[in-house]
C-alpha cells in the first residue's frame, strides 16, 4: 500500500514539475507585447549641425549601435503580416521581437538606414507621405528636409515594406491642428484611399502628428486600413484597439541602455513585474 502511495505521489510530483516547466517555458519564451521602435531622421554626427537639438533626428552612429545590439542579441523584427497574426492571436512570437518603423519617407532612409538594416539582416516599415515623392529636392543636403522618390523607395523594398502616412494631409496649421482634424470627411477619405493605392494597398497607417479622433479612425478603417498607429508611448498587445496602437519614439535622448530596456519588455524580469502587479491589483 505504501509503495502504491509513493508511486502516486511521485507521479503527481512529476506531473506538477512538467506543468510548471511548460508554464515557465511559455512564460519566458513568448512575446506578450511588442515594442514598435519609431524613427524619423538619421544624420551622421559630423553633418548634423542644423538639426542638432531636434528630438526626431538620431545620429547614424547611434542607430547602427542599436541595430547591432538587436542582431547580436537574436531579435526578430516583425513584418506587417506578422503584426496581423500577433494582434489576432493566430501565432506566437519569441520574447525577443520588435517592430521597426520610419515615418515620412525621408531620403536618409535609403542613404543610411537601408544599408545598416541589411547588414544586420533586420526588417522595417517605412510610412510614406506619397505626395512628397514627387518633390524635386535636389542633391543630398543634410540641412534640408528631403524625401525619397518612388524609384528610391522601390530600391529599399525587401529590407523595408510600406506603410501609409497620408498623401497630402501631413500639414500642421498655426492653430497646432493637423489636416486630419480639419478637413472634411470626403477630403480625408479621398486622400487616404489615394495614399493606400499608391502604396500597394498597404494595411498599416500612421496618423500625422498623432492627430485623430474616433471618427477619424472610422475613416481610416473605411479607407481599407486594418491597423493605425498613434504617437502615444507604449507597447502593442493583442487586446489593443487596432486603430489606436502605441509606439516607442527613438530619439537622441534615448541612450543605448534605454533602448535595451525598451526592447526587453518581454524579459523574465519584466514579465514577473507585470504578473505581480496583475495579481496584487
């Protein structure tokens, strides 16, 4: 009898250990949330004079250091299709997963970001203001706002894929309000549909200046977009509203340690903190 009890106890202990092991593996290896690392402009340290104190201008040297860290630490960079799978809980992703985005479609994306991302075998999304692809910005000048033409954008595909940032609604008035808060529904919808059509029917959209209201989000959905990003700071989780997704802006004040902390949101330490907070609230 004692022998049978001992065997049963041993089996229970083994089962508990197996369940516990599976829980730990799932807890530590799976991404609960995704950092969407967001950039605007890259300039070399010795050419960045005019925009030295701008919060959206990062040095090329700092960017390469960040991308090298992602590569060396085995990070996966998420695609738009994978974002869809993550948000709809169709697939699990490793804890070391981030999404990289560049807003506006500036010329420095092709000049600097493309080669660095390719070097480290990383993927990113460039969110294009399509009307600006028709500008004649002249030869490269780091002191000017310059944008890629469509043929330059096509040269980056493979490393990059396309997101949308309006065709011609990325304008800020003296009242501090962007066009998406001031234009008529008809004007906004026409612009968004054109923007999407010019970008191979992309399903990802970014609000200019982060300006939107619930009704604006409805227009974005009507135009055919499935996901829209704001300027709110945070991480992306399956429970989030698909048209109010948060991001992490990466600017010159973000140190490499800050960058690591942002990227390591799914580390065992950070997951344990969230778990304790959840059960104590």
